[in-house]
């Protein structure tokens, strides 16, 4: 056997491989890596024996330690249910005012309510509750049916225009499409409504149309929205004097609303959520609302 060539710099033997004048050294694997590989293999073998590891068709090797993650998760869930039942019973038994006065319970309401809202309400009202397209903002303290926690809970329970027997029912007729108003009347009343939240719009150039729209409003719209246009929570008619709009408050959108009508929908949550969950959600949503101009 011929001696291998040695590298003159490092003194190590070469493998005999050469690429473009560069010769490969026959360098052994570092001991640290060998030790690491040995330790990991030994650990893997021990783990196979100690923990559940190998599937055996209808079952699996149980492991010498008898660890069962399924049972552990069930125990944790049972413990969480016991802890949850304690404060759920307290929330169920106390009034809304008493819960709001209890900061410890309100901390629970905010944490649990945030999760419930994300699972059930965020798809329409967004995760921050500011409302998606054609869905109301729940943070602006502007309510159609009322913003007290009790009222919010009732709205969630029965829904709006839902199949529930006690559902809140509210609909704005299509005044233009169903020919209840002429085209000019639709445009005039929309101009009047727009001017209520945009006082600067009442200029000499627009005043005649606005005054004509006011006459149409009093004859057609005041029965639901009241004479001062501030709405009626008993009828689910929104306040038209502020800048909180569900479908949009620009003039063209208001014209479209008067012409084609609007009918919102909110499902009933009575069959999906428990009374306590509805109560928690109502308190959580109420806690998000902040009065705005």
C-alpha cells in the first residue's frame, strides 16, 4: 500500500481528490460532533422506551413512564371548567350594575368577552369592533336599539330581523324604488338629511332644496326618525343628526338609502351562546363604547 500524500502546510494526509489544483484533506470528524451524535441517538432510544412513541396499528407503545397527554389535557380542561364555573355563577347571579362596579369581574369580562367577540362577532364588526362595510361601529356609543348592557344583551339574544319570535324588527322602505316619492323628493330629503350632520352645507345655493327636503322629511320620515331627526330606539330608527353612519353619510349614499331602502340583519345568538356568555358579551361591548360628537 503506497503512502498517501501529505499536505505540506497542515501535515494531514490527502484523500487523493483534487479540484482545480485544490487537494482535499482527509480531516476526521471533530470529536464534539461525534459526541453530540452519540448523545442524541442514546436520548432517542431512551425516549422510545420512556414515552409513547411507536404506532402499532390500532394502538401504540405506552412508554415506561405511562405519560398520557390526552388524559393530561382532559385534567387541565376539567380544572379550567371548575375555575370558570366559579366566576360564571357570580356573573350569572349579579346584576349588570353590580358586575360593572366589580373591577375583578370586569377584568374577567374583558378577557373572556374579547375571546367570545372574536369567535362570534368579529366577522361582521371586525376584531376591534369598529364595524365592517354596512355593519355598525360598536365603539362610538351611537346605538339604534339602545346601548345599555341590558339592552345590548337583549338585542344579541333575539337578533334583528331574525327568525326569532321576539326579534327586533326594523326596515327602511325603498321610497324611490317603490314610487312612494318622486325623484326630486328623494334628492331633496337626502339633501336635508345631509345638512343635519354637515351644517356648512346649508348655503344660499342649497337652501331651497334643503327646505323642500325638510317638508318631505316631516311628512314621510319623522314618524320613525322623530321631528328632530334624532331617531327612535323603540323603532330602531337611527339618529340622523350625528356623523355615525352604517351605510355611509355622504350625499350620494344617503340618496341611495332613501331610494332603495335599508334592512339590516343580526342573527339571534340565543341558541348558540349561553345566557352567561351573552351577558359577558353585552358587558364587553358596552365597555368598548366611547361617546363621540
